[in-house]
C-alpha cells in the first residue's frame, strides 16, 4: 500500500515530499484505535528530509558509499548493535540512539526511492518490520512508538547517496527541559544493551 500510494504521489508535479509514518499509543500521538499508517504529502521538501539529503550527498562525495552502507559494515565489525539481518535488510540500534530501543531498518543495497522496491523485497520488509515490533513489544510490553519511512523527495533534485530507511522510535521516555532547551537527547539505555535484549527474543 505504501509503494502504491508513493507511486501515485510521485507522479503529481505539485508534490515535493511524502512522509509515511505510524503512531502507536497515546504517548506517540495516536488518536484512533484501529491499526493504520498515515501519509502526508507536501509541496516542499521538509527541513528534516532536506538535512538528510544534504548530509547523505556530502558523505557519499567524501567516502564513495552511502552513510548507511558504511554504518552496516561498521556494525557488523562491532557486532553488538545489530538486531536482525535478513536477505534484504539490516536492523540495528543506532550508536547515537535518541530513545531507548530505537531501531533503524535499511536495505542492504542502497536505494533512494522506496517506491522502486520489488515485491520480493517488500515481502521481506513486512516480515522484518513485524519481527522488530514483536521484539520491541516483548521487551517493553505495550510501549508506544512511532515509525517513520524516510524516502527520497519526489522532485528531481539530486539524491546522490540517499539510502531510504525506516526509524522505529519507542516512546519510553519523554522530552524534558534539557532536551527541549538544548535540542540534545538523553538516552538512559545504551544501544548495545537494547540490541542484546531485542536479539534475545524468539520470534515465531
């Protein structure tokens, strides 16, 4: 469904950016009880995506690989923050996680536009996403969370080095004065510890 809607929206010349996300639980901003994701399309590239696009391009120009490719290699060498590896995807708890048990899902092979993913790849993603959320709910039962798909802008601007990915952001802690005042996050759980607990869950 995400891919289908993205393809339609990508063809609309008045749209520059599409954000797909899910809010689960009141602490994550959910206002409806039934299971659903949300899609917002805007006529401009949002500031958050613009920063990601620019950072990805700069990293690629300097290192001749995407930042996520480099990250996957580094995480395999370190060996303590990867949660799941499938045929097409790597799931890990980022080194600079903002929230306890934060996870990133990204394709092994770089691709900027989610709407170009194949049926086989999406079937694998569905299983990986289900697995990651099952692990999260097992370790932190009933935890509220957001997940966000970061895909390239729909405009023709260069997206060199951009690597689409999904962030899973558990809402186990709130933002207080320091976070709001400084723009910095305090994470009370080391990503290595979170990854170990998530990996230990047996998913059927």
